[in-house]
């Protein structure tokens, strides 16, 4: 099975969502507050021993921070994005796989 790749990425600052169109036709709408809350960096994860694993979908769904803004987005090679947030944080590297896993609409949890 071929790996799903992004075909388009838009940061909608009015809606406060990152929109990713995937090669399989799926469109993910990821809220900025959720992305910031599930930052995969070692500092946010609480140490190297906590690294890896999927994002917390409940946090993606419920995170709220109306003051948070996305300052910039940069590609990291061809495998990830790095965000500069208005709170000064910028060290998280979000792989395409991590971003796909962060979409609560695609990754239902048992509720």
C-alpha cells in the first residue's frame, strides 16, 4: 500500500486551522490550539522517554486558546512541518504521519 502524502497545505489564520489535502482525497482541518497542545517536541512531551506515539485526539478536539496565533510554517525536508507559535514555541517537528494521526475526524476513539 502506498503511503498517503500531502498534496496541499494551507494555514487559515481566520478560521485558525491548518488544512491539509492528502493524496487519497481526504482533507484534514486541524485547529491551531490542538496542534500546539499536542506538540511532539521533547520539552512538551516531558522527556525523551515519552517521545513517539500518536497525538492525543481528545486534546486535539478540546484544546482552546483564542490568544494563540500561528506566526509561520516551514517545511522540514519532505517529511514534516515546523510551526512558530505566538507563545514563542517553535521546536516541535510534526511529521506528515503525525499530522495525519492528529485528525480526530479520521482517527475515531472509543467514547
